[in-house]
C-alpha cells in the first residue's frame, strides 16, 4: 500500500524506497537475504 500512496502523490523516490523495502521484506520472509 505504501507504494501506491507514493505513486498517487507523484513521489517517484518515495515509491522507489517503498518498493525496495517491500522486495527486501518479501525476500527475508522467503528465507533470502539481499543487499
């Protein structure tokens, strides 16, 4: 949801950061650690 909030605000950097957090969290939950 944070990603869509940032996109709706037109905040590309905020959306990028939210996406990075989402991907990192998803990877950790799946047992992978990414840099």
